[in-house]
């Protein structure tokens, strides 16, 4: 299953749950965002039972990106209990994303 696209309302709903949430803040004009997209979707397939894996298009959800203090794209943020635990900017591979998730969940 690919990562789900999420708007602000869905974001707020998901944050109320007990499952950790991994969010990719991206934009369609961001070449690097598009390049890392397939690796992120693979993470969604593999981690979908343990995490909510989602994407937020910052062009469509600029207020949400601003509220979450997203300044560089792509930025991946791991949330637990509605709070940001950790983030990574422009991971270079699926392995880097997997490593980030493991480290963030250990916090």
C-alpha cells in the first residue's frame, strides 16, 4: 500500500490515534521529493502495519506546513501521541528512511 495523501483535517484526526505517524512533507515541483517518492512508498508497504505512513503536499496544505515549521523539502517527521518525535531532511535512500524510523521510534 502506498503512502496516503493527507490534508489538514486528516492530519489532525490521525494525530489523535495511538499509532505512530510518519509524514513526508513534499511538493510536486520538488525534484528530490519525486525522486525519493518510490522509496517512501516502499516504506509504506513494509511499515504499514506499525505506522501510519502519509504525505502532505505543502502547496495544498501550506498552513499545516507552516504550523509544523517545515522549511526544507522533503522533510519526514515521525509523530507519536500527536507530537513530533524527530525529523529528517532529504533522506538519500530507503535505508536512510528505515534507519531514521528505527532511531525515532527508540526515543
